[in-house]
């Protein structure tokens, strides 16, 4: 069966841990896809490659606002 589009696996981190996880990945030399971090109402993320060249994503859902 032929389907159009890209397929990838996404790894979810909390919104609070997103920047830390992104920094650690870059410190470890993870090859990041050359596009900026995507910021949407549905969350934020960026794409990167594993050592075999598979496209993966680091994703964080949007921060929820605390009710006062």
C-alpha cells in the first residue's frame, strides 16, 4: 500500500523539561533537522535523526495555565 507523507516517532517530554532535553540532545551531538523549533497551540517540538538516520521528534504539549 502506498501512502504519501512522512512517518516518524515522537518522544514526549513535559513542557517544563523541553528546553533541558533539547540542550542535552545538542550537548550529546544529536543531529537536529535544520528547521527551527515549531511552536503551535498544540505544543512545541523539533525533528532530529537517530544514528541510523531515522527521523524522530521531540515534542512537548502546551503548558496549561493554573486556575486561580
